[in-house]
C-alpha cells in the first residue's frame, strides 16, 4: 500500500549474491506444482493420510485454476518486462533467468504453497509446525520477488488465494469423498445383483 510496484520491488531486492541466488532457487521449488503433487501422492501411500492427500491435491488444483484464470484476465507485466517498458535504468542479475511476459498477477507458486501450508496447519494444528509453515510460506513468496518473477502485489494476491482455497478444500473434500464412496458402493451392489454374477455365485 505504501510503495509503488517499482519502489517495492527495488527495496526488496537490495541484497543479491550468488549464495542467495542458489538458496532462493531451491526455496521457490516448494511452490512448484511437481513438488505439491509428489507430496500429495506420498501421503496417498499411507491409509491414515489419504484424506489429507486428497485435500492437498484439491487445494493445489483449485488454487492453481483460479490463479491461472486471473493471469489470463489481468495483463500484468513481469518485473523485467515492466522495467524495460517504462525505460527504468534498473537491472538485476536474476533478470537473465526470470520469466517474461504479461502473466505476473497473481503468483501461482505463492498460491500453491500457501494452500499447502494452510491445509497442513489445519490438519495437524501444532503450533511449532504452524510457525515453520508460516516462515516457509513467506520465504517462498519472497523468493518469487527475489528471483524477479513477480512483484509484491502478485505475491500478496497469491497468498490470499492459497489461504482461501486451502481452507475451502478441507470443507469441499467431505462431500466429494461421500459422493465417491456412495458411487463405489452402488457400482459394487449393481455388480453383485447382476444376472451373470448371480449365476457365477451359484
């Protein structure tokens, strides 16, 4: 609210070096779709965590779809494109590898990890875990700015989307599981009552 996109981006990128480049490239991967999906599939291997796995996957899909809809509706330049368009004499080493184009708003990586963090926090409700997840969420969001993929407003919007869909997914999953279970039972019942299956049982 207090800074323009340009001033906020410059202020948040005052410190850059090779170690931080390496560190934030690893941290930003936590918001990548492949990481979220892999984590969801990992929890799917354990029967007691299968509901959690479905919530994680649902939160990722729903937040991702919503973020992509906004990206296509709102034409917002990436930082490197923005500075070039407005002829600002500003350059970062990360501009060379940052994303380009006009799909900066909102940050999908931020939305994905905030959704994951919200799901895990609501599921386990442990204070220490919540603190760690909050810190990781902030770092993932900041990594998108540091690596010159997004502005602060993009990350802020991504965080709101992630929290919203992470919370909603825990509510949506119950009726979805109920529908899936009912459908499975009906199919099983229909098969057992079929003439062919009756003859086989005889």
